[in-house]
């Protein structure tokens, strides 16, 4: 990422769906629904404006997650702007397992990096490390940063991630309930120990998931899970009931992230004689969705977070 410094930058960040069934805490999918934020260096003070989702509900001070991420990145860079103005137009549902907090963290960190007058390029590795530290795990932030299907990991060398291209036949559909769910509450229901058999099952399905999403086939088999979805039924019984009904009808449905939203990996073309394609599958899915839920057919965002300065646009990669 290179380009001249400006006193204003725009950051666009996608929604994300993590886990995708078996790949707990290591896979994520970037979705074509975005928050757009403008960051400006001001003479003094802090101004935060929020439009769209979260307007009138999110804080407008230093406690706002975007601002906290911006400040954390400033500390990393050794830079302190005179003043800051943040204008956010949010489209990502919040508290529903679609990576809204990851999007906020990525936006704030990228905004600081892009505005800092002492750097000429965004350090993607440093951004991934810092956003992962703030989120606690890399699956959502990696997908938000890189786009497409991302695989992420941590090791002695720190955190890493890579992005793969999702097959054009895969059509994500997100089913969003009216209720929210805290990630901390959902994760608190998971057992500390799992059986060797279940771990081996999920390892095999996670490998199959990569093949399925990049080839467009075997989506039902590849989205089976034994480690985290059923264990969180108490926190989102309606979501698990919907998943059961969708899967019984032949739709590859999973919990989106920590929930309670449901992700369905529909397909645009027919590959199985007993499975409809495209618009018909979308209608079939919608027919099973309870009243009060929102059906969002979304494409895959293949690029991820974007930063623009003036008329030019650059990717976060």
C-alpha cells in the first residue's frame, strides 16, 4: 500500500462469517456488505458521527470501538494526531455473528495507518497482528482484511493468514434474527475438552471445506461440525432449530461466527438432481425462515478492506 499522505481517508470494510461449520477459529468468509468510514485529522478534539446501523445506539466518544482501534494503532506507530473526526455509515448487522466488531477494529487500525504522516505504506502483517490482538482470534479480521475465503493461524512466528478464491457457484445467504448475542456468552458455553474422535472429524471436514468452497461442490458434507455449534444451542435455540430444518431440506446451513445469524451456502447452478439452483434455492430457504428474520443474499467480497485517499483507491493487501 503506497500513496501520498492526506488529512482525510475513507475505509470500506466487509462483513465476515467465521468458522463456516467445522473450521472453528481458523476460517472466514468476506461478504459483500460493508461499513464505510471517513477519518479526518482535525485541529483538536474528537468528533464521531454514526449513520445506518447503530445510529443513536453506539457511543460517540473515546469508547467507540473504531476510535479505540485507531488509538491502539497510533500507539503502535508512535503518532498522535491533533484531533480526529470519524464519520461512519454502517450496514453490517451488529451482535449477530457477522464480524461487526472485527470490521470496526480493522477500520480503525487501517484509518490510523493510512493517515499517519510518518509511514508511506500500510504494513499488512502488523495490521493483522494488532487487529488479532484486539479481537482475540484472527478468523474475522483476516477475512475482513484479505477478502475471499481466508485461512488463519497463530504460531511461534506470530499470526498468519492467506486468502483463497471462492468458486463462482457458491452463493452465500445470511439469515439474520432480530435478537443479538454476545460473542463472550456464546464462547463461554464451549467445553474445555473435546473427544479425539470429534477433533479428527472436524479436522477432516475443515480440509474438505476448503475444497468445497473453491470447487463449488460437496457443501453439505463439508459444513458438518461436532465441536461448537450444537454446544451453544442454549444461547440460540431458534438458530439451531432453523439450521436443522434447512439441512434436512438439503441446504448447507451453519451458524455464522458466534451466532445467532445463520449462513447458508447456496449454489447458483444444479449439481445434484435433488437440489435446486440459484433463485429457486433462495426461495426454498426463505420459505423456512421464521417471521422476524431477515434474508440477505450476499456475494463474496474477493478483495477485503479498502482504503482510498482522494480519487485513488488502494487495497489493504
